[in-house]
């Protein structure tokens, strides 16, 4: 693989748009093409939507040729219809916020942070609110801009 392709694939991995299932893409447009890259997930999604729009036909077989299920096609189409090309960017996976402390727990910890040590705050959180977290979790939540 040429170094420019490797650099592109590294960038795709970094920004979360690398298609780890490029081997499932059998659409003719991606066969032996220097322009079309089956590892570029956004390109694959866009070309799948375009193929259905341009050629009509069976959504199941077209989406399968692009490495997706029929259900995935409709999810991708909905995201594209609602947000445009940005809708094709995969959503970040994993937790989106604190799972251990809710906003009232963080507010409680902030209210006593000036008068208690972190160790004391952890004990009070456990005793008074029934919440057990690590010192580092508490530090992250107290410094988080989301909870200001």
C-alpha cells in the first residue's frame, strides 16, 4: 500500500471515519479505483445513498454491496436527510457523561469543596448520598466545565 494511502487511512482512523469492514464492500464503483476508497466510511455511505437515488432498485441488494444492511441504509439515509453530509459522520461511542455522579451530587461536592478535603468529600458523598467514587473521578467532575 502506498504511503499516501497509509497516511489517509491513519487520518481516517484518527477522525473515526475508517471503515473496518472495507472487505465487505463489493460495489463496482470501489473495484480497482484510485479515487474511491472502501476504507473511507463517509464515502461508502454517500455512494450507497447516491446509488439508490440514481439507480433505484432493491435497497437490500444495493446496501449489501456497500457492506450495510437494509436497516442501516435507512438509518444512514435519515441522518443524511436531517443533517446533510455531517450526518454521515459516525457518532462517538461510549459514555457521554458521568455515570457515577449526577449533577446534584457534583453540586453537593462543589458546595463543600472549600471547607473539606477530597477524602472528606468522598466520605460525605458515600454516607449522605450513597455515592461511591474514586478520588480521581471526583477531581475530574469538580474540574469539568460541563458541570459549571
